[in-house]
């Protein structure tokens, strides 16, 4: 029997097309770690869209990551509960003995159970969730699927119980904070003169620390009219530095800006850009570390949870001191005493200066990631590539944190002393967390 060459060609093409479709399906099928990383990425995009302040964003990252980890850790008995070691959490639910679960599915359900309650625009992630749940449904029997979803939801609700009593609700709806006209004290800054953001954040209940003032730094340099005083010289230092920035220093300032809502001015026009928060940047670095180290799903979930916990407690400590010292920003002093037309390279955030929030939370994240992945963990930071088109290389997490700290000085929005004090505070917070928690 002779083979028709045309039919053979058509048959081969059909086989090739079918194989390509199958390969495409395999490519788009997510692994357990892929799902965790994409869950976090979806949350970051949601936080950017909803324009949460950096402290509030840290709260969302922390509770959702804890829920994800508490579900997934059951896949590996060597991992212990984190929430059972934190302040104010009820005992975490346990899976039924002898019953089958998919813990990545449970972790995803726990994660989004929290996200739905703590964010606004949840419709923007619903399509993604449906796709992920659809993948799980196609891979397992309905009993296991439903049991896993129910377990994840119970953990998410358990975590939310703590979120409902962490004092967040009490921090909403407060009168505007407009600072003080007393010498050396913060007041709304040029050119937008916005009121102080999250001035009650120091009253939030911490996860690990005993209180928000556990690591209170020394007071900043006191106000002085003497031009030879430390107070005046630090302002002159910021001013002179701003006039002599190298291109590298300008790039560093821009790279680590991480301002979630930047108001830009062009003549009489004003427009705003949404960007990643400082916490979101370090969640992105956590993802990079997990991927580069080939961390399994449970360690990945643990890294997100511990990094988020550290940043949450660090924000509370930092904000407690910010509104306690209520320290003036460089732009206010420089405009009053040195140059009335000067503006910093970066938009000055609307809250008191001391200490630097970036420095505090980035060092706290770097200490946790160093504990999990090692001292000399080199990585290419692409966390902000999608948002500002920039990426940078670092030889360690601490090197990245140091650069994030000094970026605020280069940007003209912090004194050098304040970034150093902030970094020290962040290190103390995470050193304490590592000492206190069983990891």
C-alpha cells in the first residue's frame, strides 16, 4: 500500500500542532512555588492600584503571608507555626489526621481570604484566582479539593481574627495631623503641603516586639539657631550634597524612591504616578532570593512570612518615633534659612523626618533574608523593572539595604544621621525577632 505524501505531511503537521499545544499547556502550568510567587505578585499589583500607604501595605503583606505559610507548613513537619509564637493570635487550626490535602491550594485560599478582607479592588485579582483554582480542580478529586479549600479558609479567618483587633480600625478617621509651627518641628512640606500620614501607626499592636517603643533611638540633634550647630550643619550638608550628586547617586535616589503616590509638577499641571511601596520592593527581593536559591514551596512561604513580620514591626517602631520626635524635614529648614527656591530631588513624604522609614524597614528585611539565605547572596534586583525600568546588582541583602538607606539622603529628604539611626533600629528589630522565634 502506497502512502500519500500529502496526507502524511498533513498528519505530521497536525501531530506537531497538537504537541505544541500540549507543551504550551505544560509551560503555563504553575508549580507550587510559582503559585506562591505569583500570589504575592498579584497582591503587589493590587496594593499599587489601591494606593495603600507603606505602613498599611506592610500590614496587608504580613497577614496574608502568615496565612499562606500556616497552611503550607503542614506539607513539611520540620516547619513550625509562626503565628503560635506571635502576640495575640489564636492557636492555628490543624488538618484532620489521615485526611488528604493539597496544602498549596489551602495556602492560596488562606492567602486570598485575608487579601479580600484587607484590600479594596479584589475584582482585579479574581480572574487570576479562578485560573489557579481551576488548575487545582483539574488535578484532584472534588473531596480533596473542597477539604483543602475549607482548611485554607479556616486559617485565613483565624489570621483575620487577629487583624480585627490590632488597633487598625482605631487609627482610621482621625483628625488631620498638621504638625507644629514650633521651631524644629515637622509641618507640611513644599510643594504639596499634605497632612501627616498614619500618625497613629505607633499604636498598632506588634507581632513580636513587646511594644512600639522597645527600640527607641536616641533623640535627633536639637533645634538651634547657631549656624555652627549640628542641627544647622546637617541641613547645609543635605543642601550641598544635592548640588553635587554624581549620576550614580541620582540613579540610586530614583531607584529606591518607592513612593506609592508621587505627585509631579510640570508648570501649572500636576499629575501622579503610582509605584511600588518600600515593603513591596523587599517582597520582590524575597521572591528573587527564593527563585535563585531554588527554595521549595514551604521555605518560600516562610521567607515571605518572616520578612513581612519584620517589616510590619519595624514600621510600627519607626512611626512611633517619627510622631514622638515630630522632627522637621530638610526642605522646610533649607527654604527658611538657606535657599527659598530649593526643592529636593525626591518628593518629600508627608510625615516627620526622624528616623528614616526606608532605612528601618529595609534593614529589617535584609537581616531576615540574610538569616534565611546567607551573608553573601548576590542577586540582580529586578523588583522595580516593571515600574520604573531600572534594575541593579547587589552582592548581599545588607548592601542593598545600605544603598536604600543612603538613597534618601541623596534624594534630599533625610539627614544622614537619620538614615543611619533608622538602619540601626531595623537591625535591632530583626535581630530580636530571630532571637525570639523558632525558625
